[in-house]
């Protein structure tokens, strides 16, 4: 029995999943942890990870270590995405993590991140054709799926934290700020030459902001387990209506919205702008949400290796 520990250090949160994998490649998830660390906060033009954000991250990693250190022979895969990928003080930060926890982070490219997203989705949802959209804190990954195959991928430098900090007020979002943010996102999308191939296809939403969109709607419809969004669907009209509702609220009002974490209330509008604009741009009428993404992709990658070894 293998204990696979996957740690995913993003721009807004750090997450850990522990799964048991047996000799035949069967698996069971035994632990899932999440901490909001906002690692990309105030990185600025110099792209510097800030001391407060680093301390929050180290504290979360310390908590994770108390969990996985109790396992027998844990196999640890630790990956870092946009915030660390872009950081000018990346090497110093990674050395600090190594010295403190004996933990080696693999700083993966946007294309690698997109591939893991694809693996997580394709192994858990009956998607044939669609556009996977993973909106993170510091970047977004777009994956065009045709006949269940990954045809095109791109990682673009916009996310819920970076968009919010660059363009939007944390309290009541003003019209001119919203227009500036939307114009920027539209221009980025226009530079993705293959995006028109996704016209009229359903969208598959990943990432904390997109999942929050599903949670808000599930709470509004009184679903008992509102956080279980995997496979849940919303129409484009419901997406636009939810974003409109949030735009009408100040920060205090957003913090009271059922299904919306208080820790995400200041960046949720920035996080939902990309998916809303994509659905409008592509005339996509449906979004399906996935709880499976990067960490699951790493898990299935490992499972495929185990199965290949016994064939």
C-alpha cells in the first residue's frame, strides 16, 4: 500500500490530498486539507513574495507536515504554480521550505498544470467535447477537449487575486474598475488563437472561484451537501445572474452570501470575470463543475504508472 501525499501550492490557497494506492492501482482518498494563504498578495511589479504571505504559507505547511509525518513511508509530490512560478525570489523561498520541512517543491509550468487538470477531469467526468477553465489565484488554464483528447492548452497570467488587486476595489466594485478588468481579460482571450474552436461548447469549471459559483447556487437551491459540486451544472443565465448579484453588494454584503467563504469575498468578482466573459465570448450555454483538478491529475498519473508496471 502506497500513501501518496499531493501538496498543491497555489496563489490563493495551499491544499493537500492523501490517497492510499494498492498494488493493483485501486485508490482511496483518506485526507483532504486546505488553507488560505494568499501567497501572491502584494507581489507588485517586482514579483516578490511578501514576508507575511510566506509566513502564512510556512505555517500551513507545518500543519500539513504534522499530518503526513504520521504515515508509513509517505510518497510526497509537492507542486507550486503561478505565484511561485512568477516570483523573483523563488529560489530563496524554495530553499526556506527545503530547510524548514525537507520538502522539495516542483515549480510546474502552466502547460503541466493544464495537463494535470485535464487528467483529473477526464478520469472523473463523462466529458467528450468542452473547454476546461481552471481559474486560480494568479493564473488561469484553458484546455480544449475534443473527443476526450486534449487538443490545445494555454496558461494565461490572470486569476482571482491578481485581477482583483490590479483592477477592482475590495469593497464595492465601481463601474469603471469593472470595465477596465473586463477589457483586460477580453484582450488576453483575443490573443488565444484557437479559442474560437471552443465556440458553443460546454465549459468545465475548476478552481476555487468557479467552484464557489456552484456552491452559491447550490445553497440558494437548498441542496443538503452544497459543497459537493462535482458534475453540477449551471446555465449561462444563472452564471451571469450570480455575478450581477455579487456586483450589487459591498464586501460586508458578499461575506453574508451563503456558499461564499468570507476568505474569498474580496476576490470572488475578479475570480468570476474570466468564466463569465468566456461563456459570453463562446456563446456557451452550460458550465459543468469539477472538484477534480490538478491534485487528482497527479493521482491518476501515479495510478497509471502503477497499473503499467503490473501489465
